[in-house]
DNA sequence: TATTGTTATACTCTATAACTATA
DNA sequence: TATAGTTATAGAGTATAACAATA
């Protein structure tokens, strides 16, 4: 799904006469449909939030993982994110060119590149995190804190098993 | 996200050593990340389930809406699904070529095409629905019926507001 | 003059295969 | 012989603009 409505204040909205009318269709009750819709809304808001930093969600996710203390290899990232290894390459190329991430050959197996965030990479990921939290807060505005934790727990169980 | 693991029985799985290891990273707790992941898993399973019918999720969604009693116009569908009108055109072209959907000019405004499913279209959507329910049941296997209703309700509130 | 649907086109994202260097 | 990473390329999906028919 791609095109998105924006209201007068410039924020994303999914409302329109057509949306309200068609939201009574049976498909609007299917979890998979709702997941896809919620994700589309979320990813667009997140990309908007990251735009000032020159990042897209894809870069942010990799940068965040590189900045963790898990020192992931490219292969691990490909598996974890269910992306092709070649897509990891091109995304990391961008992050490395900006000096935010380093590829360090593993001493034990020199085929493997272990990823580390640089000092400026850590700074950027911190800013990005703040922007993402704000966007998420906008997307989930109608849910209480308890409900957000419920949602997080349910999603985690279907995402990792 | 694209590449996907399949286990020995051919069903989709998100598990691997790397996945387990990296799932302790902070990003694996962000709702937007989990939404994206759950949606990827779900859409792949759904596309697999629809493959015998020669359908993808996109076609199924439109066919399902055409088969509802809401007689949506193409413009309404574009708004509802947050797709560009031109994408609606090409998807309906496929459904129409197979004799599952008809474009009927509205008597009140002949610019507007109202969509109706044909008899065979209704049959196909019924089969597709059954396939989707099975795929969804696979994706949500770890959740109780109550938890699925919880999830549906939470997603609906962030998807339509 | 504005809107619905259509066509054409460019762009991004994703999938696949071949290659290198290391093991 | 197998694996990690890279490169190149093709395909699918998405975004944008221009157009004809109708309002």
C-alpha cells in the first residue's frame, strides 16, 4: 500500500468518507488485513519522523542493531530481518559512507564482517530513536499504556516463535 | 522484507540461531518493528495459501470488497486501501479478465465504475476466504481465541480512526 | 473547472544468480 | 566443498504526471 492521505495539519490520517463506508466490509475484520494496514500507517509515519536525519526505517533498523552490544554479522542481520544478504550490503554501504557504522572482519573467521556503530552512529541512533518513539506515540494515540503493552506482547508472540 | 525461511514441513518459520540471538536487541521490542515483522510473515503465508487459486493478497482484497454488498467505486477502493487509482485499475483488470468482477458505470454519474463480483467471482472469494482463514490460523497458532479477539480489537483501533 | 478512470513512465524495492575470498 | 560477503541484473511493486470522458 502506498498513497496516503494527509490532513490539514500535515499528519497522516486514514479517514475519509470512502474509508468509513468501506470499513464495514468483512475484510476489515481480518487480522492479517489490519496488520498490513497498521504497518503501512506506522512505517509512513516513521519514515516521516526519520526524514530530517536522512534515514529510512530500513537504515534505522540496521543502525540500531549495529549500535546494540550484540555485534551482529551481516549474515545474521539478513536472517533476522528476513532480507537478502545483498540488501544488507547496500543498506550498510549507506551507513558506512556516512561514518555511522564500521565493518570489522572477525578475527576468528575473516569471511565474517562484524558490525559496530561509531561514536557518531551512536549519536544518530539516539536521535532516531527519539523521533521513532514520537511517531509511534502518534500512531498509537488511541491506546492506553496498558493496551500498548498488550499489543506488544501479542505481536511478539506471533513474530518470534 | 522478503526472503523467508521454511522448515522441513515447508511451512514458514522465522526461527534460526541468528534470529534467536538478535531478538534480544532493543529494536525487537518496538511495536512498529513487530507490526512490520508480523505483517511480513502473515502476507507470505497468505500468498502461499492463495497460490492454488492464482491470486495474491492484493487481488483477494479487491475481490472480497467487490463481493461485499457495498458496491464500491474504484475511487473509493483507492482511498480505502491507500493505493493509487492506477494500481486499482491494473488489479481489477486481472480480476475482470478472469470473469470474476464487472465494472458497471453508475447510472447517476457515468464517470464512476461500480464494482460487482460475478457468480464465479463469489465462488472464488469463498474458496479464497477459506484458504486465508487457514493461513491466519497458522500464523496465530500460539494465540488463544480470546487473545486473537484482543489483537483484532487493538489493531482495528489503530487502523481506523 | 473539477473528478473518475486510464495510460505511460520512472523509481524503489525485492529476488536471483554469479563471483571472490576465505574456511 | 561450503560459507560470508559482494556485484549485477531482472522483476515486482509504487509514485507521478498527463490524458479522455463526464460532471
